[in-house]
C-alpha cells in the first residue's frame, strides 16, 4: 500500500499559469482505462440489458469537453464483464472516474494496472508415474473431463505436448471456442487444446494499437512462457524431450490427459488487469475447472485487487485458482496474490542439476551450473586468460556487470570474463562478452542471489557460480600474476541432495494483508523446469539469439504455479464434486517439510532451515493429496465473513457479494476464524490473553475412522487441542475442534510448528505459527 503525491515545481506564477492553460485541454482529452464493478441486481427496469445500463452510466459521467468518437459511450467501453465479475472497463478521465464512483449501482472503480510474468523430471520427482496419472483418468471417469485454463502469452499448438492422441471428444460441458487470427487457425485447436482466446482491448486502450508487423494478434505464443506453463500443467507425454541434450527424458505435464484452454492476456508491453479480468470472466463462462495464472504485480487490499475479486467469482463457480507468488525473494513480505481463496505457490528445486566446472590456474575447482551446448568449447587441457573488470569498491561497476557497451575488445578478447549478476539479463551478459571477443564467462552471484544457482542456455561457454565461489574467483583474478581458467560442462545429474530446497528468488511471507492467513500456501518445482517452447522465441529470449528449440528450461514461480494447477486437475478428476477449498486443503495438509536427506527443508538463500513464511504448508505430494483423509472446507459465506472482520465497509464488501442484500453475520471474531488448513495466531496485546481458534474437518477417507492429534511444543505458549481425538462414523461427516493458545513467554520472533491429525494411515498436517506483536 502507498500514497501518491504530486511533485510540484517552483515555477514563477506566470509560467505556472501558462503551463496550466496548456495542460487543460490535453488533460481533459487523455482518458485512462478504469475497471468499474456494478451491482448487477440494481439495474433499473428501463434497461433490457446490462450493457445498455453500463453505456448509459458512462454517458452520465462524461465530461463536456470530450468530442468526436469519445462522445459515444459504447466506443469508450473496453469490456463488459458478466460471469466471475459484473461490470465493465471504460476509458475515463480522472474527473469522470471520481463521478463514476458516486454513480448509482457502482460498487467500486479500479484503475488499470500492469502485471508481469513470473518468470520432464518434475512428474517423477513428485511421484506421478504414467500408470498413476492414467489410472486417475480411467474409463470410469470419462464423464469428469477436467479443463485447465492458462492465462499467459498464448500457445504454440504444434508442439507434441499438445497432441490429442488417445483423447475422447471435447467435453459436452465446454462452451469455449477457438479464436483464429494471423498464424492461428481453427485447425490449431484439437481434443487437447480445446479453447484459445485473446484479450487485448485493455492493452490497446492504454498503449495504442498492437504492432501487427512484429506481434501476432492471435493465440499463437511468440514469447514461449505460455507454451511452457500450459505444457507443465497438462502436457501430453513426449519421449526424448531435451534442451541441447540436457534433461533428456519423457516430458509430460502433471495432468497429461486434462484438456487445455489458453487465454492470451500478455503482450510485448505487459499484461493489463482489464484484459486479465476479461479472461477470467470468460474462462469461467467457458467451463474451465482449474485456472493457472503465473502473473503478478504489487499487492493491493482485497477490495482494490481486480484479480482477487475475479478469482473470488471463479471460486463461487467452483473453479480452483492457482497463482504464482512472485520472484521477489528472499526479501520478506514480498508475496503477491495473497487472497485466501487463491492457492499461492512458491518455488523449489528438484533433485536434478546441470553441473559445470571452473578450473582456475592455481588448480582450484569451482562448481557451478550451465546449459551451454555450442560449437565453441574450451579444452579442459588448456588454460585461458581470466579477467574481472570490477574493482574492490562496493559500488557496482558497469564493467563488472558486463552491461551493454562497457567491455572493450582490447581488454577482454581471447579471455574468460567474470561478470557479476544484476541489472541486465544473465544470458545477455554473455552476449556482451562474446561481442567484445571474450572466450567465455563466469557468471558470479552477488549477495542478492547468495548460493542459489540457476542454469541458462548461454551463447558462449559460461558457468554460473555462487556468491562465495565468485568471490574466490575474483580474488584470484586480481592477485595472481597471470590469472587463467578453463570451463567444462558435465551434462545432467540426478539424485541431487538435498532436495527440494526453497528457491532464493521465491517470494516470501508473512502475509502483510492478513497475518492470520499463512502465505504462500505450498511450494512446488520451479527451478530448471523443462517444458515445451515457442517456435518464434530463442531459448534465451534474446532477439540476437537465432537458436530455436522445441523445449526450454526455465525457472520462476511461473513454473511452480502450473505444477500445482495440474495436480489440482488430477484431484478434480478423482474427486469431481470437491470444492476449490477441499482441493487446496488436500494439497496443503499432505505437503511435506523434509528433504531427501530426511532433514528439514532448507532455504537456498541462507542454507538454513526454511520456515512456513518461505514454504507455506510445505512441498506438494500429489499422491497423498489424492487421498488426504480429512479436508478443511470453506464456502463463499465463510470467505465473506472473513472479509467482514477485515473491516471492509458495506460498499467495499459489495465488490465480492455482487448483491446488496448480503450483509455481515459477524460469526467471526478475527480473520483467524476462517477454516483455513493452516493456523497463524497473532497475539496483538501484551500481556496477551489466551487465543482460541476453531477448525472443522470433513471426513473424505474411510467412513469409520479415529484420528488423534499431535502438536508441536512452543517456547512461547501452551497449546491445548479439544477434543484430542476425533471419531468419525460416516463419509463426509464434519467434526469441529478448538485450539487454545496461552502465552507463557512472549517471543520476539515468530515461532513455527505444526498440528497433525492421524488415523495411522493418513497424516493431516497444518502449519502452526505464533506471532507476538510488539507493544505499541
């Protein structure tokens, strides 16, 4: 949250008046896009259709200065929304937007925002074998075809990941279509890719017409990101998939028999909120079961966040929504997409790596990673001059960062150059070195990246190394009389220990909007993920890179999000009547918090144990999630009560109720009363009174079962769970328990533990976080 302030110039009064006079006509004629939410039930009877009412509302607030086409209210409307969200997007100036907020039937007015993309082995690592995924889509489940909607940059439909071989007819429930355009025909859709749409009205309204000589106004993906995420979620099996020989194997999505519907909302200039809202609205009406949204921007209050409002509408229609948490880690409080009805996903590593070695002239070996596979290879028997253009100062040197135009051939030609990470893309630094005649590159992490290594398909021999190894290489290059080095590449290595590890770039909690709602919800593979790629984009995404590949390896929470969306599709296929909250609960309560060395999950940024603010409930375990034993369900009325205790005004609450008759029942005393699968208790007063939260679990396991509770011990509080045993006698039976937390010694930092129920077969684990706020 923040406050905007105008910057004032100390101009003489006469100049200020001249400037003001010059601005007035221009400012009046420079409308921006605003998203207007309407109370659909309040449409006057004089209108037959909502779009007529919306146009009339626009006309009623129009400024008299506007002339020509802008006088037509229909011409000023960018979108009409009617399913997950009720209202429209329109071009308004600031005065009109203020008047619009006071118009009859208007719930809220939101300015257009721009969101950014959060930029193989994973099914096996997650335990989803072909036999298991096929058994979920058995003949008995033919009526439960699941559709995964992907909001992204489009799709490259010819990739074998989108083959419809072996799939039956398009589900009868499907109401979507295959939108055609340049480079994309109706034949590009099939029984796998059953829908494709584009949304650009908001983008064009704000940025002008798309340049169709360079950008395709069709669902075809020229970026690669959308093809990659769609294939990760639901790609069909493809044998011998690889990137330049790396990560060779069968590539398949989490839900390989799910259907895919793509909604292209991102263009060269970004992803605009009015387009994203239109896509969510349309996807829900089309009939998707799951939405994968690897996008994000800043975090706004729930009632000011158009994606939060739209995803609430999707949840009401039974659609599971997974969103990436962002790549702003390891800074705390850096998460986006924080709404409790959204499943927020962080990123982790897998047990696969792409090792490469730097051998220095003094005999020292430095281990790093690389995906380089080019014609130019450095002999391991020959040493090459090594140079680092930075100094000893803590102030960044453009030359040490290998920024464009900073390296001179006479200084680096024929040498291996050490480049610090930061400012420019990693692979672009190698291009700068190559252009200056360099032989190779050592890409050194800075304190911002720590020891986390991300592999790239470099354009010249290059190895990425961690911060400490980078410091050692730079010290050697500055102290040796004639520093030398060589680089070697060791292919693909499996069985990396420890794994998984929380990625350093993965955004972190706590959830600053609501401390009582733990975020992220889960983590999933998001580092060095192999999946299908666009035929129009190079593997490095640099325009100077002429290489083209069928698969690419990417990292980011953009990659972890479709893993969770795909697993949610598996769960939906197995349990078609489950609500989005039940699916989320199954993912969270079966997640694990130990790596393959049987130790607590680690944080790549620190090398120390990660916390629920980093990994949420833990790393997803798809097989357990299919059979969780108990689930925590949440209905739309529960979410509304949660919003009530978030102190939303009646008008702000209408952003979610869409109906003025819905009011707060005041059944919650705090946000922590939401039946969330994690418990985050906040002691706001010191000395603090005992806190009590209640949770209700639904039996989705054997009808007759008995669960016993186990709770971590805390330094700061005593925890009592009542009852300590839950006896179920039927399927779908609900039982409630309460947790009382009594402070015995307030702690300066949050404490982390868990509350688990077990029947001897299932372990239903909830993270338990205690936070003591300092006295005011």
